[in-house]
C-alpha cells in the first residue's frame, strides 16, 4: 500500500513538472517583461546615490594607549560619540553653516555613523545624489562634531584623520540589479500561478485519471470532434 502511494506521488510530481514545462513560453514572457520593467525603473525612475566618508579617531591627548583602563575609556567614548554625531544640535549647526534647505530629519537620513569592531575609528558616511555635496556634508559634520564634543562634553576633540573623497562610485542599486530582482520575481510568480492552477484543477481529462482517482474503469470514450 505504501509503495502504491509513493508511486502515485512520483507520478503527480512528474505530471506537475511536465505541466510547468509545457508553459515555458508564458514563463519566459513574464520573466522578460518584469525584467524589462525593472531595468526601466532603475534606469529612468531612480537617481544614482554617491557616498563620501570622513573618519574620526577617538583618543584624547591625556589617554595612554598602553593602559587597559584608558583603552576602555576610549571605547566607551566611541559609543557616546556615535549618538552625538547624529544629534539634533550637531545637524542644526551643519545646516546653518552650509545654508542648507533641508530639515534635520532629511539630513539625518543621509548620514550613517559606524564604528568598526575593536577600533576607535568613527566613519561618517553621507549619501547624496551629488558626490561633491556628499563630501561637503561629511566634512562639515566631522568638523562640527569634533568642535561640539570639545565644547559640550569637556573632552579632547576627536582627531579628523580623513576627509571625504569626491571620486566615489555610485552606491545605489544599478538598473541591471533591478532587472535581475524583477526577473526572479517574474519567474517565481509565473511558476507559482501555474502550480496553483494545476493543484486546483480537479477535472478528469483522461481514462487513466478516472481510474487513478475513483478506481473505476472507463467503458468507452467519446471524441471531442
């Protein structure tokens, strides 16, 4: 009995595969169509984004790099500075200094502050449609943050060891990647629809299906013509 069930499952899977394969033209059409739409969206509807990064080094002049306690203090300060750099007072001062026509929330959305593990390096990365403006923002945020920390937190200012660059490549998703994503979606969606139609189709089309599903034998068949 178990062998019979196993055989029936294998036959169903084979039939399902053949059904999907027989609709290869529709699957290909759907895949190509969505890939074209994805490429068009990435090419004509999106604006390339560029990034520029300034780097701060958190180590006060009075800190000894040979002391474990001082190193721990430096690590703690790094975590504090991660929050300070994107704080509203810092961003407001950057907007005022550069005369920007944007809100703090808009500027904050362009800024990402990261700290690599086991270092006291703070990377201030700004993404913008204009690579020169991205560098300008990253540099100004680094300058303002360093001065703000010295002024408000009574600490030695972090050292700016790198300003941003203007030769950055676009970091936004390319049209080809959009096309790949959409092609994958189109392929999966078309195959899923075909499988769903196959599973929901309970019509008996052949004498073999009649015998398999009901156990009855067909006495005769009538042609469609």
